[in-house]
């Protein structure tokens, strides 16, 4: 008996990387899987049916059941088509997992509008499209599992990824609100922050500092994409009904639960504040000991990112 016996999943962007590993493990745990991937390049260019079909072939060769879909998460009609295909071929839909993504990294002062919009379209609007296409079906059947994919670049920030980070932080907010709105209908929505050695993470420029570059390469080398899959299978299962609106970071053998953004310190002044009064209090009183407001040098000390 598999953890997902009798369930049907859509896994977007699953011709490669984390998506492919999750699709295969879901199938190994009994789910029938729609493997979606338009086969575009890392920046969203081109298209190829081979990646999705290859994963379908691997699933079937291992005794599972899957079908390929080549639509784009940027197109709402394509996402409706994914839901229709799942129901036509497998009779139902229970799970949506959406790791589809691209990168167009630029420093913000060099970022073209096209680079901004392309990343927002795939990541944030893509999450809206595929989950919006499924939500009313889930509400009608009073069951559904949504696994959204954010990033440490969203919740912590990362140089050169303003477009990607903004989209990924938006996904966290989307996840939490969808979870709130649909908990009474037997639907859960959770987000993962996967750190894995994939073509996307390898495309991020290597740090110029040799020590930092070596540390990054070591983290990537031990961060296999298949390490992400067990968490996703559990979150997709009926047994995870009590897990909702949560954000997890998964890297290799490390599994971390992130807390919600909460106030960390507050000061009160009778009669209200003036700019001079704020200056007199000093920002260390408000910013948890940072030397000055917005000093990024210490913000993520001891929290390496890839």
C-alpha cells in the first residue's frame, strides 16, 4: 500500500529536477500523475516534449501510471486543460504540485521589464493559474492538496534575484491565504523552499570569493533533488490533513519549519512619534540590535543561501 494509493496528481515543470523526482516518488506511492512540462530552457525559451514524456516513460517502466502534458502554467487555459486531462484519463484530481520555474537573474538596476514580467508570469501567476483552475473542484469534492514552491530567495532575499524573490515571497502569501480560506473544505495548502542541485540553481552565478564558491558547490553537491520528494509525498497524503498554511525548507537531510513573519520588538511613545523622537530612540531599539536600519551585512549571518 502506497501513501497516495487511489490519488491523482498534477506535477508542473516535472520533466526535470525537483519536479521530476517528486512525480516519480508520488507514482511509486500509488498516485496517477499528470507530468506537465513544456520543455523550455532555464530562461523560458524554446519548447520540447521530450522531458515530460521521458519521466512518464520512467514511471510506467517502474510499474506506475502517468500521462504527459505540455501546457504552460503562464496560460490559464492550459491549466484548465491539465485539470480536464487528469479527470478524463484518471477520473479525478486530488493533488497539485507546482515547481515550474525559470530564472532571469539581473541586478535590479539592470533588470529589464521583460525579465521582471517573465519570472512573475511563470512563478507567481503560474501558481495562481494552476491552483485557481483546481480550487473549485477541490471545494466541491471537499478534498485537495496544494503544494506550492517558494524559495529562500523570497523569504530571506538574494542578490540578483529581485524578480524571482518577489514572486517567491508572493507565493508564500498566496499559500497562507488559500489555506485560510479553504481549511473548512478539507483542502490544505503548504509551501516548500527546496534547496537542490538542479539546472536552475547551477545557473546562479558562482560567488567570486573562492571560499564562498567552494562552500556553495559543496552545498549543491550534497543537495540532491530526490531529497525533496519525501516531504512532498507526505504533504500530498491524506495523513497530512493537520498540516496547513506551513512553510518548509528542505535541503538534503535537513528539514526546517519556518515561522510566520511576526513583530519582534515594539516601542510606544505617548502622544505619537516625530522624526526627531525616532532618531533619539535609535534604530537598534527597533531592529533587534542591527547597527542601523537595513544593514544587510548581518541580516543572514550563518544562513547560507544558494
